[in-house]
């Protein structure tokens, strides 16, 4: 029996197999929508920032 998971974007059932190059997404479109959400800052992993706001973001030492 093949494991099926829900696409994180649209909820459609997706077979978790090696041949599914978009897993866990159902298609490229859903994968790109999710990537865009991360890039826009709409998805975040909870926790403290690894960037110190006291540091000057434009200076490299």
C-alpha cells in the first residue's frame, strides 16, 4: 500500500513515491505558491531570530 499525504497547499491527496518529483506537493504550481509565501515572509518557523538586530546588516567583518 502506497502512503498518501495531503498537499500542504491545496489539500489534494499525493502519493509519497520516488517518482513524484513535487512531493509533498501535488504539482509544480502548488510548490511555487508555497515558495512564494516563504519568500514573502508569510510563513515563519517559530523561535528567536538568529540575526542580532544590534548588528549593522550592511557591514561584513
